[in-house]
C-alpha cells in the first residue's frame, strides 16, 4: 500500500493515520497548496490476511497563517537560544493555538470490491495507492490500483 499525503490548504502536520483503529504511519509535516508537494510512504499492514479496512481515523494539525512566521523565526535562532526556557515556552504556546482535527473516513465506498479484486489479481505488480488530501479542516481519500513493474 502506498500512501500519498497532500495538502490543498495551509500546511499541516499529520499526527495519526490509523486504519480500523490499528496504529498506522505518521507522515509528519506537509506543506500546502502545491499539488504532489507532500509526503509519500509505503505502508504494510501487520497481516495481509485480515479483511480490507472499513475505516481510517486521521488526526492532523492545520497551522494558522501567522504561526508559520513565528515557527520560521524560532527555527532560525541558534540552538542555544531556542533552548532558553522562556523562548521555548513562548514557541510551544503559539504551537498549541493551532487547531487539531480528527476525522473518521469510511473506506467502504473507496476500497470497492472491484478495486481490491484488481489488486489481488496481480499482487506482485500492483499496489493499492491511496491519496489523502487535507483541505484545512477536512480530509478526503481516493484510491486506485497502481502497477509498479
């Protein structure tokens, strides 16, 4: 399974991507607006004999417009200045102002029996490719069978 995490809105940080409640991958920071300007990773569920996931829980942080300037200024400080308790506390306070979202996405209309059948028919050369698109406070997922050999 290949996961492509993208942001159509502001930059986001993906905190969790958990199919059927089983702990999944974390994509981390994804910058926004530019298509295909995100994180991509392969993900192998623990047991391929399990049924296809019915849902996925996604948790992410959508950064407020003013936060990026603060974060950029903080990152440009020498490390010894970043670790000053007052500076670090001020940065963490600003970070906590960013909204955190969690959404459960029903995968049953996305991972159709036809799609799964197509992938299983050529397991050696075909992967499930999920595109996870963040748009500030919403997330959507699309799926396709992708030949890679």
